[in-house]
């Protein structure tokens, strides 16, 4: 007779918690991931990222903090990043989904994309070394073609 040991084992004191499962917007295999969750607005995305950045700041070493602050100081110049610089993501309206989708801008296209947005429509994240370009950051900004 074979004994089923699992049947004899006591119930665990603590049941494992199931972590929330996040579903992200689909990304091409060739594209850098943006971490935007499915049906997540840019406002929700930035709020989530701000919370993550606050957690990162608590654990940040002095050396990392200095490097981040230096990147943030440089970002104030609002210059497009070079080929080895920060990643750039663009938020564009997806008419099928009805909200803005975050898409990675390849380095070769950064300057062109950069010029489509005003300084008030660009945001830099020093923790992730990324730029977000989004017309909704400042919908009242004048278009460059108006100059």
C-alpha cells in the first residue's frame, strides 16, 4: 500500500499570497518596453512611476543620487539626448483604444520627435533616465508651426 504523504501533511500556517498580475500594453519585440499597463492613462502611469521613484530614493546610494541629480540638472537644458543618452518615449493617441499609448522613439528619430513638442510637453525622469513627450502635458502650448 502506497501512502499519499501530502494527505498526511498539516495545513500550512500561512497561505502564500498571490501577487497581483499586471498586464502590460503589447510591445513589438524590437521595441524597448515602456512599462505602461493595459488601459493605463498617462496620468496613472506617471503617478505609479512617482511612487516607484520615491521608493528608489529611499534606497539610493550617495553615488547614485549624485549621478541622478547631475542628469536632472543637464535635462533642464531641454536638449534632445544623443545616441547613448536617455531613452525617449512618446505618448500618442490610439483611436481604437481611446487613450494615449506610450511608444519608444528609436535614437535615430529622437531629434525629429523632439522638435514636435515644446519644453512644457517634455518630462524627464532621472531615476529611469527617460524622457516622456506628451502634448497633453501642456495642451495650451503653441505649435512650432505658429512661430
